[in-house]
C-alpha cells in the first residue's frame, strides 16, 4: 500500500480543485468588459463586470471580476474626462470566490476627435469677428482673424468624453486577494 504525504495530498487537492496557487498582490489579470462605459453618462457606484479573465502565470482562466465605477468626471471646457473603476470580487471558473482589491492598469479608452469642433469654432469665430469688426469698429480690418483664433482656441479647449466600449480588453493588477469561505 502506497502512502502519500500530507503536503503532497494538499498540493494535489489544490490542483484538482482548480484554485490558483499564485493569486496574490501584484498578480496581473486581463479580461473583456461586459458593458460600455461613457464618462458622459457613467456614475459613481455603477456596477462593472469583466469576463473571460485570465492570468496564465497564476493558473486562472475564464474567471469573472466584479466592481464599480469609483470616479467619473465628464469632459467639458478645459476639463479632461476621468474614469476610475475598482474591482472587488473575483469568481474563478470552478466557482471559488475571492475578495480582491484590483486596479485598472490599462484599457482601450476612446475619445472623440475634436477636429470638426475646432474648424467649426474657428469659422464661427471668424464670422462673429467680422461682424463685430464692422459694427463696433466701423470697418476696421482683422476682426475675422482675431475671431477665428479665439473660436479655434475655445473649441480646442473643449474636451471630449471618454468611452470604454463593451468587449474592450481591460488589464487589472491585484493589490490584495483573499479567498472567501462558504461559497
């Protein structure tokens, strides 16, 4: 009869259950976000789910992370869009749950190109500048040029919102991970 050591039995049990051995602070995970998040419409507390999560070095495949939007700033005049998501739960493919603190380290955030807005601002500024130059300064030249420059600068400073589209890849680094019991 062959006897297995308690340590070897534990290692075999962990591998058989599919629990990752290397799930700890610093583990990098990657998955796809399940919903589109737009800084023009997102709100603090909005639920976020990331599926198909993997960390091959930690033996994690096809897991799911859950979290919330913890900061959102809508873009505006002179104000860039900001978005922060914090992940707080990880469910492995075998159902094992972890309480985690995970921070997004990378994603494909898209912002709208402002070129059309800048051209429209310059054109509108030029028209207003010409009108003001003729009415107020009785035909003085240069009003259109000054107006165009002002319109362009105002439009250039009007920032666009950020969008993270559904299906985009999101990279997350674990700050901490603790296995939940009783699940």
